[in-house]
C-alpha cells in the first residue's frame, strides 16, 4: 500500500479500558476518543495493537457492558473509509466476530506482516514471544483452547468476568515495577524475538505493544523495534509518515 501524501499511519496499544475503576477508565476512554477524532482527517490506517480492554469476552449474544464511546468512534472511522486493524492482546484475546461484523475491523491473533511505501512491518501485540515467560505461554495455550473458552462461556457473566478482573489485577500487581524500566537488551524478550526473526527475514520495523514502556531500539541491518507503551502512564503512540516511524506522546 502507498500512503497518500499528507496521510499517516497510527499505531496504538494497551488502553486497558475497564480498570482500575469506572471513573478513571471513562476519562481514559474519552481521551482515546479525542485523540482518534484529532487524527481522523490525516489517518490513512489505524492499528490497535492489543489490550484495548482490560478484559473482553464475547458471549454468543452478549458483549461486555460499556466502552460505547470508543466503539462508536472506531465504527465512525471505518464508516468513513479509514481502515482499522485490531490485534488481540493477552487481556482481550477472547474475541469472536463482533468487531468484524459490527465495526468492519479485521482481527488478528498472531503477528502479521504489512508493507507500506516500500517499508516492511511486523506487527503484533507481543505477548508470549521470545524466550522465557513459560508460565504465561502455558496459560496462553489454555486460554486459546476452544473447549476452555466454551467452558468459561457457560459461567454466568457476573461470575466469569469477576474471576477475570481479579486475575488481571493480580497480573498487573506482579509486573508493575518491571514494566516501568528498560531491562537491557538481553532481558527484553521482544528484542530477542526480533533478533531471531531477522536471522530469517528482514523487516524495517517491528511494532509491538504489551510491554507498557515506550521503546525505540535499533537493531542490526537498520531495523527498529518500536514498543508503543500504553495509555495508562504514557499516552504514547507511533506514527509512520510514509518515510519514518516516530514515537510520540499525546498531550490534549
């Protein structure tokens, strides 16, 4: 795809709407909507790279309560011809077909390759990639299992979503301090993943979320690993202007 002159591609991730409470989540949601409204005129494509919600489970005929502002804004973007791509994260992996049918947004479960203006991108949420984190990788296989998803779905939503929110809170408490600082090349699993990929295929940009820390890291061969940070501490995002990717911070 060639980006028209004056247009940009935007990458955002890790809004975690729904936590820590309704009031702060709602304010964060409104800020996301203001941002999306502000880029609407010059956006060629928008990528939401996972964990839009702190928890999401699509029952057969029910979706979680709330989030109408951001869902409405995403629908407005696609209705106006702006493609939006969504990658599931580790907090909202239990998607079904709601985004595709109602919002016309394709949903991806694994990293995917894209090419814009001759630049190659590998984009994904980033959870479970690279070495280490074996405990989560085991849990991810369970969470992705269709039978396990069905069993969770037969729980009453009040019970199922209550369990999920408590688990999410425990996960954030366990990784909070680690997320706040760069751990160095050897301990940053996504950097290790990028280096392994580059031994097989060249990419100009690796765009990931999940880490909750804005990172722009140079790799061999001129490649760059961009982590998008989050919209809890940093309100950070990345922009591709047709030539270069730049990390930015939203200041309303």
